[in-house]
């Protein structure tokens, strides 16, 4: 196998599209109004890069652990390790390199950040080998991963008025995406679902629909409360103007799950669905304008 092809398969296994999840690291920077602080921006960017490496390390370990079940999955069978395009020996070498770079880089950047990164890595190891087979707990672990990303961003800057409401909203939104992902997997795999992912035996479509309804409703309420109760927001409550964009994003994702039978890969929808992209873009612009111009 040519070296160039091996490199391409390494990058595929690192799953660059999944790195979009690590953008949550920037939450503290944006919502604590430090986008104009170059040092804070630089530290947060480095933290984002390191979290991408840590998450890619987890993906490599996960793909090695799930190689047999992935080979029976209609989509995952094409992953480099499952398809045999990336030799197992090369995968272990990449894991070692990612581990060394992640540990050294995190400690040099911030010992506190390194501890959060370690907690994220260990939690995902437990998820890969045990917790992903336990219904409900599997999605809670995914949500905890997003909260740790936010916490990692907090550790990289001198936080002045970062609202704890954002931890609540992050948790609920991650649960919403996680339950939506499980529902899409059940719909896609139908009767063979449990042979591809054992935890799906603990779910039914009606149960997931109820969970999605509860979590989406709670997310809307929590975000709405944040927009007028957080201490670092404009006193004229202009942050409430971002609620319609958040509402549309949540409703659009629900539409994609129930009507279009999408949702098995939220990051794919993020890169492909134009209305969802537009809602996120407008919400982000509104936040920047309100935080930094008012």
C-alpha cells in the first residue's frame, strides 16, 4: 500500500468532520466577551487543536474495538480499519503518536486544561469498552463529553462572568442530538439494529420520541432563561432576539429526524443541510453583534 494512501486513511480515521463538535471549546471565549483578547483567542485555538487530537485518538481506539461490528454495518464497513485499507499495526503507531502529542501539548498549554482532557479521554475509554452498551447512560456520557469541552475552554482563559446556564444548555442540547442519533440508527438499521449496536436493544422509537420531546422542550426553556437572566448580558435583554434562531435550529433538526429520516450523523447534517447552517450562522452573528456592539 502506498504511503500517500495510508496517510489519507489515517486522516479519514481521525474523522475531521467530527472536529466540529470541538468548537464548543470556544464557548467560554465568546460568551465571556473575550474575542478581542488575542492571548485568550490563541490559547483557546490551541486547546481546540489539542481536543481534536484527543478526540481523534478516541476514534482510533473505538474503531479498533468495533472493527468486527463495523464490518456488518451498511455505512461503517467502509471505514479504513474495518475495510482493511488501514493496517492495524499502523493504527497502533498513530495511537501512540497522538497520545504523546496530546499529553505533552496539554500539559504545556495548561495543567488544568490537561486534567479536563484526561477526564474526557478516560471517560471515552470507559464508553468505548463498557458504557456504550448501557441504554440512556450511553447518551448521558456523550452529553458529558460536550460539557467537558466547555469546561476545557474555561480553563484556558481568565473567566470573568461566564454563566453556568451555558453548561445546562450544552448538556440538554447534547442529549437532544444524542437521542436523535439513536432514533435515526434504529430507523436505518431496522431489524438488524442490535447486531450493529447492542445498546439499541434498550431503546424503542416511541421511547426515543418521548425523550426527544422532553429534552428539546427543556433546551428551549433553559436557553430562553439564559437570554434574560445571565449576569453578563446586555441590560436591555437584546439577547432574547437570538431565541427565534435557536428555536428554528431545534425544530429543523427534529424535522430532519422525523420527516427525512436523517440524524444518524448530526455533523453530516451540519455540513449538508443549508437551512440548518443558515440558522446557526444567523444565531452566531446575532450573538456576536449583541455581545460586542451593544
